[in-house]
């Protein structure tokens, strides 16, 4: 009787796996899903440049005296440039192309559709 129970449980778990909405996302056992990175290489380069600009801004802020020209005037400008321009550019770069590609895939093809 214990064998029958185990077999029933296995059958039920298989049914749950195949009937769920996530079943289409699963890959075959033993095969790894490919990793799709949300950013391209250019995005990563822009973000790293932004981190470098931010680091440069903090280094400039720490250099010199408390009331010198560079820590009070130049370093805040460099930090704002890094935080509000370069890093967002790295995140947002290329989203228009990806959005167009996703929209093109989502639209049904005009040929072969019943009228």
C-alpha cells in the first residue's frame, strides 16, 4: 500500500508541474536556462564611467581645504553630473530599441490571420 501512495504522489506532482502556468517557462531537466542580461555592454560601460565620475567627485571634495574653490564649486558639479547624467544614461541607453523590438514581437502578423 505504501508503494501505491508514493506512485500516486508522483503522479499528482507531475500533473501539478504540467498544468501550471509556469510550465512553459521551465526547461527540460538537466538543461540550464540561458541568462539574458537586461543591459548591453554599452550600458555597463556607461554605468562604470558614471561610478568613476562619482568617485572623482568625492576625491575632489576631499582634496584641499574646507573653503577652497575645488571642494566647494567643482566637486558638487562633478557629482551631479555623475549621479544625474552619466549613470541614468547608462541605465536608459538603448531602451527605445528594446521597446520597439518587444512591440514588434507582440503584434500579431498580418499574414494568415482569419478575417
